[in-house]
C-alpha cells in the first residue's frame, strides 16, 4: 500500500513540474511575440485625417401679416 501512495505522489509532482515548465515556456513565447511586434516600425498614414462640418444656412425674411391672416384688418 505504501508503494501505491509513493507512485501517486511522484505522479502528482511530475504533473506539477510539467505544467510549471509549460506555463513558463508559453509566457516566454508570448513575451517574445509582443516584443517583436513592438519593435516593428510603424508606417505613417498616407492620408491626413480631416473633419468637415456642414452648417445649414438660415434666411430670415420679414412676414407680411396681412397676407397670413385673411379677413383681419
């Protein structure tokens, strides 16, 4: 019975070591990828951004009160 417990303990320790090494490897690969992207030169935009604001024009004209209210004098 003692041997079975030892095998289980060794197996769990092995799984812990393998998962830790895998996590460190993936972290190192991700850092290398991010550094490679950050070191890449940026291309300047070929078109200068611009904004156009369209404002409607309003014309105010005098109103002839006699024409708007027929029958009132």
